[in-house]
């Protein structure tokens, strides 16, 4: 299943509806739903927030994979940004040293089973596996 | 659908999906809080890093006056997110029964 989404946070609810439809059509364990929702949002929001020099829609594809889901987000006409290269977050730091932000891609790295990045012809493609 | 508002005895009820699109609404509401308070997350289905940022920003502001947020009725998925984020070390958290 695949669909393109405009570069707006207002489309997050539309993406949830798309994911609802995918899960309804496929026999996938509900336990991976939260992982899919969170990782798709974090990656989509990151693309919308940082890849601001393009108006191209973002393509989201989902397909069943073993005991879970394979999800790919493709961002067109953008510079290279590998989500695996983000700085680690010190989650043991005391409150006074914690600042809002920076948790999104960290959570993605912790929750997915695997994540792959490909950059070719100014197109960023991120694929992750979410499973039990 | 995301909702935030006062419940009984001044508890703040947070319900629905707290994602990046809804975070400004939550932040606007919580910015008006000046005393320690309890957030009942029993009806919160989902939170992303944007929502975590709202909680952290509010908690830090209140803790600077030795107040803070207490999070109650936290479901298993959201509790997992709190643990991955280290929020279990920053907030007083009660899991849902």
C-alpha cells in the first residue's frame, strides 16, 4: 500500500487513517501499531521540518514483513540526511540538563528492528522494519 | 482527536493523540499552569516526541519553583515511551491498573 502526503503536519491524521486502512487489510499483530505510528510520525515530521527547499509530496509505503511491517518513506529533491547519524541522547541526564527536542529520531532508533537509508539522485529513502 | 482540560479536583485530563500537530494546543494549555498538578493520561492513546517535549518543558518550568507534573493512569505503550526517553527518572509516574 502506498500514498503520497503533502508536507504539512496537518496531514498526520491522514497518515493515521492510511495506517488504519493498512492494518485493517493485513493480518498484522496490533502490538507493532504504536511503533509504526511513532516512527512514521517522527520521520515524516523530520522531513517536513528540515527539508524545506522542496514542495514535493512525501511517499509512504507499507507492506507486511514476517511478524510485522516494512515501512518506507521517500522524500524527493532534498539533501542527504541519514537518520542513523543523529547524536545519542543522554536519557540518564538530570532534569536541569534535559532540553525539549532531539528525542524523535532517538526513539525511532530504539523501537525499530532495523533501519536502512539510501540517497540517490537527490532522493532520500528510509526503510524500517517494525515487528514483535 | 486530541483534548486537554480540567477534570475533577483540578486534575488535568489529556485524551486522544498528542502528536506534533496537537503539541502547540497542549503547550498553550499547560503554559497557563502555575502550580504543581496531576495529569491523568488514562485516555491518552498516543504520544510522540513533540508531546514529550511539551511535558518536559512544562515540568522544567514548574520544577524551577519546586513544583512539577505528576503523570497518572499511564498505559503500557506510553509507559514504554517514557522509559525509552528517561522520563521515568524525571517525573513521578503511576501506571494504569
